[in-house]
């Protein structure tokens, strides 16, 4: 998907500090496209290809993260970016706030509960309740808006939660990131980082027809 003249994923990669080893997870159906994109970059990005051609064959977002942690033997804290986001915030500030102890999630306050559902199209987003910068409640796609604060799909996960992630995938087998964060909240403290600047749920805005895509 293109936005502002280039693929959304290019915007995401530009936000990641250059000293961070970077992986992009996709599947075999889009292999040629991603290899072409990879050659256009001026930094090293590793493309991780699931052996899947259909939605039914895909692992899903959470299972894919767990799979690549194990397959690539990732043993460092993990910055996770959902691929359907656009934002212009510098990630360095968020990374600096990460202590290595607790998961840290980026949140965006639209300051109105009803507006949160408008952005998410019938609450198709995760909504967060905070006490200072501590997450006290996380609702993944609730039936009614419970907060004006949206979880944006930007997470920093410490290595200590990798076993919890693995266990979750074995037992729950759910695909979306928000459901895992909601589950994780019952296991550990989660901190929130308020986003500044622009944030857009690209996938939702495309469904609404408010963003023009390049062919």
C-alpha cells in the first residue's frame, strides 16, 4: 500500500533507528514484491517469508512473531510495528523510555470516546485505560467505546515475556496483537507511551475511502 508517494512500510522503516536490526514478516504470495522493495532501500532489512499463499495458511500476526523469534533465535528486546500504521513520531523517544523490565505500548488519545470508534469503524481498534502511564485495562475491539485512548500497534516487548508469548500461541492460537496485549496485562505490568504528531490506521482509512492508493 502506498501513502504520500511511497509504500507505508517505507515510512515505518524510516522511523526505526538505523542501529536496530530489522525484520519484515510477510508471506510467499508477496515475496517478489518485497524483494523488489528491499532492493530499493539504503539500509539492511531482512525479509522473513512464511510459506503461505492464502489467508488460511498464514500464521497470523502473533503466531508469526513467536515463530520468527524462535526461527531467527531472537534473544533481544523486540520493537514490534504493525504494518498498517502511518505515524511521524520519532521512535527514539519511546525507545529511550523503555526500561527493559515491562512491555511498553504507544497510545494515541483522540480525546473523545465516540471519535475513537469513528476512527476505528465501530471500535475496530484496541482501547486503553490508563493510570498515569500504567495500563489498567485493555479492550480489543469492544462493542462500545470504553476509552478515547487508542493502542496504535507499536510495542516494545522485553525478552522476559517471550515464554508467555509462546505459551499464548500454543493455548490461545489468536492472531491479533491487541488480544495478546490484553492477555499479557493479566501476567505483568504494561506501560504506555503517549504518541505525538500524526497517527493513522491506514487499513481502516482505506476501507473508508479517505486515502488514495497508487496502483
